[in-house]
DNA sequence: GTCTATACGGTGATAGAC
DNA sequence: GTCTATCACCGTATAGAC
C-alpha cells in the first residue's frame, strides 16, 4: 500500500545510485549502471534528476539524513556501547554489501565533485563529529569515558579512524580488520 | 649530467601519474592528462607503459619503495618523535600538494583496480603496518610508549587514522585537521 | 621515441515520439 | 514517464610514418 509520494522510481534510482557510489565512488558509476539496475533506460533518469550532480547531491542528502535517523535511534546505551553500535553501522555496510561509507567515498573523490555534492560532504562530517563528541561528553559524565580526553578531537580521530579503516580493510581484503580497529578505538577512550 | 638509466621521460611520466592519482584517484586521471603535463602526446606514453594498468602498477611500486626509503631515513629519534615524523609525511603531502597518500587513494578505488595494482596496495599497507608496529615496540622498551598497548593493533589504528583523516580533512576543507588527529594519536600512545 | 590518424566503446545529456 | 535516436565528447589503445 502507501501512497508513494516522491515516486517509487525516484526512490529506486536513489537507492541504486547510493549502492553504486558506496562501491565505486562518484567517478566509478554511470547513469547506464543505475538504469540497468532499476530497469529503465538511462535517458529516463534525467526526468527524475536532471544532471549527475543533482542525482549525487540528492543521494548524499538522503544518506546523511538516514544516517542521522539511525544515530538518533541509538538510545539507552552507555557511551562505549553507543560507540560500538555506531561503528557497527560501518562494519555491517562493509561486511554485507562490501561498500564503504558514502561520506568517506565522496571525501576521497572531493576534488572531482560538483560544488553542491562537496557541500553535502562537509555537512555530513560536521554532523558525525558533533554527534560522536556529544556521546563522549555524556560518557565522561557517566564515567565510561576517560575524563582527561579532549572529546572534540577524539571524535575526529574516531570518525577518521573508522573511515580510513573501511578503505584500508577492504583494500587489503581483510574486512575483519575494521572490527579490530573499532574495538581498539573504543578501548583507547575508556578510563 | 648523470647517465639517466630508465629514461628521463619514463620517470617524468611516473611522477606526473603519481601526482595526478594522489589528487584524483585511479579513475580520475587519463593518459591525456599525463601527456599534457609531460609535454608529449598520449600515444607516446604507451611506448613507456603499455597499458594504464602497467603505468599505475609502476607508479604504485615506485611510491611504495620511495616511502620505505623515507621511513628508513627516520633514525635517531625516540618513538613518539618517529611517529610524528612519519605522520608529517602525510601532513606535508596534503598541505603542499593538496594530494592524498597514494596507498589510501588506491584503497578507496580498490574495487575498480586491475589486479596487479591491487596487489601493490596490499603490499604497501603490509609494509606500513609492520614498520609502525616495530617503532611502537621499540618505544615500549624505551618507555616512550604505553606498555599495555597492543602494538600491532594500534599500528593499524594509527595508519588508518592518518589515511582517513587525510581524506576527511581535505573533503571538509580543513587541512589542519590532519595535524590535530596526528598529535592526538601520538598522545593516545604515550604512557 | 614521438608523431598523426584512427578505431571503438563509454559518458552525460537532449529532442521528440509515444 | 519512458522510450528511441542521436549528439559531442572523452577514454584507452593501436598502426604506421618519420
């Protein structure tokens, strides 16, 4: 059922673009790739998204919002467990889809991105850094996080550590390396 | 002077390919880009390197060897200072050339890489992890590194943290963020 | 060693029929 | 909304003259 507002096809295109970009980056996917997955012709995609920049921008925005919703769903856990659940988003993506974080992929491609997509990347990491820092701050108050930690800086180490570990782990064909890095990062934050 | 063994042009092509790949990734540079920089036609590149895969492989191999030589030059420093000098390789690359580590860029592009290039990526990170772990182990013996640290795991956190921070820092247009992450990683390793 | 010329597939994008 | 047809590139790669 459901009335399907922004058109089912538009959503299908967005999902396909997201999966392809997480796998191969902005320069590694084409309208024809998306068309083949969705079951339409590449020309038809332009009806929903005028340009590749528009498609990538919409994809990045939807990803950022969905990621924020997922983070907001992490309640009722102490700080270390929250960090673990957050990191498990990355672990699951790599293990189940073989893909990277869309934010990280686009950051790597940043130089070649249209401005509007680049702006989404900046917004994505601002959100991530702020959210992780807030978790750490609460953890310090509860005693689960080292009291002498600079939370804003450690948040950046944590996020960049996970992003880098995703790429390196996939690159060296050792996906389980990501989990190792995640657990060690959490360990470093504990008292 | 100098007799110039592997042909000056071949070296110039390699250097151009390295800079372009560090900036835009494997799928973001072309034979025509290299040709324009070196001052020849793109067809002439094929005389030195038959295919793009061959060129990328040779570039990655030269990068890995040059990086190893640079690491071997870091002697006479204690462990924290060695880690700082190592991390400064990354900081300098980002600040002076605006480029990323070639290993990290290729890891991000790993899915789309020819096998021979992918193999170089694996070799690169094996070298990095082993070298950093050895520095940490020596540091533990000297007392400059936390004795309870799992050096093999922290080495991976350190390398992935720098790789991720390079991409994120450039992506959000805050290159100085890389230095912040580097210093914090060193701090976390100290007793 | 480098050139010109060219082959040939992939790419984003548009026009216009249905 | 989706299609076919087409465009104007750009990509790697090759053949053969110089």
